[in-house]
């Protein structure tokens, strides 16, 4: 009986102590006392809230099931990969392009009437108004041989120009072979026709290269390559200088084709040959002034035009065609 009396008294004290009074704990307030007493009781949902709670739980469960269903892809929704279909589509695309070339050939050069082409005095070959125009170009630097120069190409302000920028470093790579370094370049991609056949630009009726650029005062080299399939002549190009003024203003650069000199692997050759304007494959810009630091060149468009005031055919005398006695 003593044990039963002790157990009942301890339970009564425990029940009395569970609910703290506000007078004993004035800093806790009424909410804490009500919370302590209500937490010991079994929660009973109100009749009006039972249905809403069940609906809410059902909505959450259904939403969770929908998310799981979105994450799991059914086998029927997997994309079909067919190499035969891809090859057939590629062949159809090239055949369609070949058909368009044949039709344009009978119409005239580049699908235009011959009279319109002959009367053309100026032509914009490249302009930069979107990402598809940047895809026609590629950039390279001395990183390919272990250098530290960096070059990037992006659209300029308001998508109205191309911005070529980066950092030039003349530090030679530490490979024990290369003694010089420090160049960055931007080169146009060779145009391709049906079945990846190489194309070329015909500028035979023009005599001047026309550019609208804005630079930082650095000198650039403008390079032109001819279309050739001979492996020994892949490093040959025709070059001329372009000096930028710097500052916020645009400048229009006009370089006659007769001024471009012949070089091979970066060295000017003794024998100079005239540029064949009907076999142009690509145009590029090279920076190699040995001045380390950041640079930029903004290009609006690149074109060609016929300058009636320019009558010079070739600017260099050391040519086998002009002076054959020098090369006997």
C-alpha cells in the first residue's frame, strides 16, 4: 500500500508541474504555458479541417507523383537514333545544294544575272550582325605551340560589329625547340559547297580591299590566301600592313590588291608573284608586334570595291613576270 500511495502522489505532482503558470514564469507568457499543456494532449482535428487537410495531403502526394513521373522517362519516349536515316538526310541535303548550284550556274555568277555582276562596283563580303556571322571565322594564337597569348571573338555592342580581343605574350614556350612566340590571328573559314567541296571567291573585277575597323593603335597584318590543293603551298599567303589609329572613332581602310606581297611561312620571298583574284580562299588578321599586353580590334564589315583612280597592276619589281633577267 505504501508503494501504491507513493506512485499516485508522484503522478499527481508530475501532472501539476507540467503546466507552468504565468505567475511563476512571467517572462514566458501565456502562449508558452498553453503550448506546454496542449503538447501533452492528443491532437484532435476539427470536423471542418479534416476534409481540407486530407485534400491538401492528397494534392501534395499527387504533385509528388507527377514530379517523379517527369523525372522517369518511359522507354517509348526515348529518341530513336538511326545512322542510316542520318546518312540519308545528309545525302539529301548535299544533293539539294548541288541542284541549287547547278541552277545558279546557269543563271549567272552566284545566282545573279551577268549584267548585274559586271556593273557591280562594290561588294560586302563579310559583315557581323549575328552569331551566324561569327561562325564563318576562327581564332588562333601561339597557344598551339605552347605560348601564353589568348585571343577571343565575340559580338560587339548592339550586335553591329565583331570584337576581337585578348592578351599578347611574347614569352617563348619552354620546350627547348621554339625560340620565338607571341602572335594572335583571326582567319575566315574556307567556304564549302555540296559534298564538302572547297569554294573560292572571285574578286577579279575589283582592285581594292575595303574595311571599316576600330582598333587600339596597334599595327596588324592583313593576310589573303589563294585556293590551292598543292600541299607545298599551304603556308603561302599575301600580306600587307594595316595601322589602326586608336580612339573611339571608326576608320575606313583601303588596301589595293597590288600592294600585297608574297610570303612563305612568315618570310617575305625574293621572288614576288601577283595575287590571283579569282582564286581567293580566305582572309585573316594577325597581330605580332612584340608588345605584351591586352589588345582589341573591332570590325564592322569587310568588302571589296573597284577604285577607278587606282591603275597600278603590281607594286613590286622583283617579279619573274616583270623582270625575268633577275631570275635567270
